[in-house]
């Protein structure tokens, strides 16, 4: 017991010494990455894990972007609107180009909501 107490005290002392000397984080003091990337993503918008893919629409994406503007989230750094797999339509067979789903995204774009856009 006394020998065990001495070992525990020595171990605790070593841990505290190492922790006190360890830096909290390494980084450049250049103003970048001061907060995480913030935004809204369409992932799992179908509310059903068995649905196979997201069920978002152009209207839903624009409503989310507008809400982020109106409730002040955008001013707090919520800058991104990311589309997961809800927008895609099968590739054009002759060109291989990506296409949007014309039923869910009739205008073909959700740009113009003053957010950065990611796919």
C-alpha cells in the first residue's frame, strides 16, 4: 500500500509534468481556420435511413439558404450550402456529363442565394 501510493504519486507527477509542457495545438497565426466550416447539407433529408438517397429539392435547398440568411446564421459564419446526392440524374450517355434531376431541380441551379455552393 505505501509502495503503491509512492508509485501512483510518481506516475501522477510524471503525467502532470508532461501535460504542462505539451502545447495545446500547433498552428499558424495567419487568421485562417479560426472556426470550423459551417453550412447546411442535404445528407439524410429524407428522414428515413432506408430511402437510399436524399430527397431534397430545389425549393428545399433555397428555403434552407434563405432561412440561414434571415435568422442571422450566415452572418455568424454559416456560409455553405452543400448538395449531397439529391440533385443528380444519370450522366448523359453520349457525353458522360453530370446532369441535375429536372423534376427536383427545374431551374437547374440553386445559385444566387448568396452562399458558397458545394456539391
